[in-house]
C-alpha cells in the first residue's frame, strides 16, 4: 500500500506480536478508523539490545519476516522496519521523533506500550513523547501492559515460559501456538534406527527454543498439516551435545522432507528430556509419547 499524507503509527520492537502487542495494534486501528488514516507499524531489526548490549540480547520469538507478516495480519496497512544501528541508537529522543515519526511518517497519532523507551540510552518515555507531540502536531496513547495475574505479557515473559517448557501459558500470552520454522536437514538417523524416523528441523540460531523435552505439535509442510511428536534437546540417551528439533510425523511412512521448509506449532509438553536404562525402554516410552501426542492434538 502506498502510504502518503498523515498516518497513525504503532511503534515497538513487537517480538512475537503477542497479545499485549495486539492491543497496541487494535488501539491504532481504532484511532485510524476515527481519523480516516492508514496504520503504519514501526519495528526494529536487529533487536535493539544486540546493538546497545551486545552479547546480552535475547533469543527472539520469531524471524523479522514472520513479525512483519503478523503485524500486517493484525491490520497494519504498512510495516516500516527500521535498521537499528549504532548511529540510530545514538539519536537523541528529539532526533528520534523528528526523523522517524515526523519527517518519516507524518504521524498524526502514535500508539505505544506504556513501557516504550526511545532515543539515546532509552532516555525517552511516553510522557516525553506526548510533550514532543504537542509541538509537532501528533497525539499519543500509551497502552498499559496486558497482564496474567501479576505477570505482564511481554516478550521476555514468553521466552521464559518457553524455556521452562510451559507451552500452555506461552500459547495464552501469544494468542496462538508458538511456531518454529526451518529447513529439514540430515541428522544421525537414530530415529529411523529406532523405528521412529524424524525430520531434523534446522532453526535459525537467533530464535528461542522450548526447553528440552517431548512435545505434541502440528507439523506443516507443502500446505499440509500433520500430527507430530517433537523432541527438543541434545539427545542425552546417545550422549548428544547439539540442541536439535526432531519431529516424528505421525502416520506418514516413507515421508521424505529433506531440504523442505517446514513449520512446527507447539501445542503441549508431554514430558521432559530423560535418559532410559536401555534402548528398549526408550522405544517403549516413545510409543507412549506418540499415544499421548494423539490425545493432546485431538483435544486442541
């Protein structure tokens, strides 16, 4: 969509585009409807902390392409991905407002989360944004953080849930199942030797993985969705060291997925990552895992 003239801007990192972010987009759409203006979502890539605190930046909930697609699906008429560089991080709050919101987007209304910070050393906050808006012709709404009990729905909160294997609460906060996407590559073929051939999904290293364990998931490929038992972990039964996402696609004998782009939507955690007394015990447990996966997905 060709955006010209005034705009309503929703701005934030928006990693995961979770339910808190969805509220920000909903408020932006509401203002846009009243004003008869388009909604522009502004996000940043790479994650600002990779520049301001390198080495301490978090693993992400989704790729930038998935983030852009999610923002568009929520009603953004355009998505502006700002390249976050050291020079950009050095902008003063006033320079940030003038370059991004005024000159760049001709903002009439700006919607942010109430924890939004901007400008050098994160010196700007929603109150400062309101003050800048008074002299530059735009209004501001700061949306309170959505919460679950005492916990705010934030990207950090959801990452913690995923690492802990708490798929149910992560799904609640995201408003949808957590998804990983990647290419199927060759692994050690141990699953095939055990009678449960798996698709080893190579996931981008900057993305967060659920904690080690076995999960019920929907496995997507070539427009098809199948039930899958998914192992996330290092495979300690065979003294593995590399974190892997290995999917046993149910009821799909002879399935050849090497080189294909696939998706894994996590629905429920079946168990943790365990070491068994023998391979026979492992196989018996995998059979039980598959039965539990069927039950979990049938109820989803």
